[in-house]
C-alpha cells in the first residue's frame, strides 16, 4: 500500500458521515487528498442544494449546507445559545429585502447557516477526549498519534519526540487546530493505567471524579450571576476505553468500569495494540467483545436509545457493528514509498497506523471528528451533563451556591 490512505478512499470518511450533526464536510466534499483534518477546509465548494438561489448572503463565501449546518450547531452549543437565539438578530430578514432580489417571498431564513458559521469561526469550540484502560496498552501513544496524524499535521508546533514516560496522573494535553477558518481546541485527557494495584476496589473513582469535576465547573459557570458569554467547556465528550487484545473474555474489572462510567460519559471501546492479532482473531474478538458488552448491559456510544430517526439508526447500526475499533498507535514516522507515514516498524514490515488496510485508527479518528463530533458534544450536554445537573441541583435543594468540596462528596 503506497499511500497513507489511498486517494480514492480519502474523500469519504471511513465511517458513514452524519452530515446534519457534523462540523465536517459531506462525504461528497472535495477534500484535498492529504488533509482531511478536522473537516471544513475543503468543503467550500459544496453549494446549498436549495431550490431558491440565495440572492446576496454570501459575503464572498460560498459555503455548503453541510459545513454550515454542522458549524452552526457548534456555535449554538458552545455559546450556550440555541439556534433560535442565534437567529434572533434579525439579519436574515434584512438580507432578503436588500440586494434588489426579484424572488418574491424570500425571507432569508437560510442565511442563518452563514450567520452561525461566522459565529463559530469567531468563537471556535472545544472537543475533549479521554483515554482510559490498563497500563501499557498504548494510551499515551495513541494521544500522540491523534495529534501527529492528519488531524493536526498541517498545524504547526507539534514536535514531541521524546520517549513517552509512564503516566502517573490525569493530564490534559490541548492543541488548537484550525481548518477553513474554524478553530477547534482538541484536548486529550491521558490517565494512568487503572487496575495496577493489588486491591483494585474503586479504581474507577479518580476518573469518575475528574469527569464530574468538569461537569461541576460548567455548572458553576452556568449558575453564576455574572455568567460568561462563552463557558469554557472542559467536559469529557468521549472516553476511549482500551481493551487488552487477549482474544479472550473481557476482564470483570473492565466490565465493571465501563458499566459505571457509561452513565456519566460516552464510552467508546477500542481494541488496543491490534497489530498483535491476525485478521481472523481480530474479527472474532470484536464480535466477542460486542456480545459481552451486550450481555453485561453496557451501552457504549452511539447509544441505541439516542438514535433520532431511521437514518440515524441505520448509520449508527453500521458503526456499532464495526466497533470496537481495533487500533494501533505510534508517534514515529517512517518512509513508505517516498512518503513519511506514522507506523510501527517490525522485523516483518511497517504497520501503517493511518492505513485502513492495516488497522482501524483512521476509522476511529473519522468517527470521532468528521462524523460524530457534534453528536458527541450534544449527548454529553443534553444527557450526561443534564443528568449530573439535575441530581446536583436536587441534592442541593435548588440553585444554591456550590462549595468546591461538593464534587467529591456527592459522588454522582
Ligand atoms: N505493538 C504495539 N505496541 C504499542 C502500541 N501502542 C503503544 N505501544 C507500545 O506499548 C508501550 C506502552 O505504551 P504507552 O503509550 O506508554 O501505554 P499506556 O500505559 O497505556 O499509556 C510502549 O512501548 C509503546 O511503544 C500498539 O498499537 N501496538
Ligand atoms: Mg500512559
């Protein structure tokens, strides 16, 4: 395989996209072959498939529905506004009357997309991923892989070649990525391996505490009288759970962990170090994991109950059937056919991390960023955070000031 990803594969996300939810381009967007990144840059030519031509609204841009739509959601979300709120400035109406449009009855509602896009470009948005699992499964390596891979290859300033030390505390690494004028602050929260102790009772507590602390921070900002216009969002939007590639049953501790956390965060199970399995072993193991999770009643993301319609369901069914993604991580580059690719060099060849024929890292990345980013944020906000918030406010007897120790004690 010569390319990192063959050019004919590149324009489409490796998983079915969900355009309405995404700050990412539609599958048909003309991506530059080397830079899908966080989505957005290449989609400028996807014009709205509107029956009525848009008279004046473009201000020099011609932005497709998909990107505009997705980004618009983000704007509403990040700023704590609803779409209706954003549209409430009245620009839409005034656009329609100007410009000498001959189209009677055009109000300009569709300009809301452009308005939202502009807002998001100004404010940017946060996206936070957490990695969790036993020690030595390649979590810290995968964090580096994400940052070094094509998500951020075009943004400068990432050079970390030193050997990854053992992770001893929960640590967030952030990197601001920009594409097509849209800024995303991608934060990956690295955690120490859990289950390393002789007594592993409650070993999920530090992680659960971290997740709740971020909800608490957000809640505090929300109930503040002098509320910030844009609350910084440190809430964990998804938690990648690393499964040991044993080919055998999941450990009880893993199941227990996922079960507990699946109520407060979007869990995405992944098979770690999948270069250690043959193709058949990998398929069998994936199936086995899915079955065991189902038997244990563990709902991972995308949760069936939150599919909004049939289209959502059929897209997500495909993804659920492809999960858990079998990943390989590396932060080293090697030349393959005159290109430098992220890979693991072995005695029998190079495992190319971003090559979909070698492992499912690219699929996972596309799923997280190009197709489900906005949905992950929405489920976090509308379901997980809302649950926390409701419990928290009930427990507190209403909107009382919240003391800083409460997060640990309330154990939500
Ligand atoms: N074979 C293989 N080894 C890996 C992979 N990812 C990381 N490693 C190696 O596993 C070791 C532990 O990696 P690290 O990222 O520190 O694991 P963590 O404890 O989960 O953070 C290092 O020697 C890595 O080079 C992988 O996908 N496949
Ligand atoms: Mg680590």
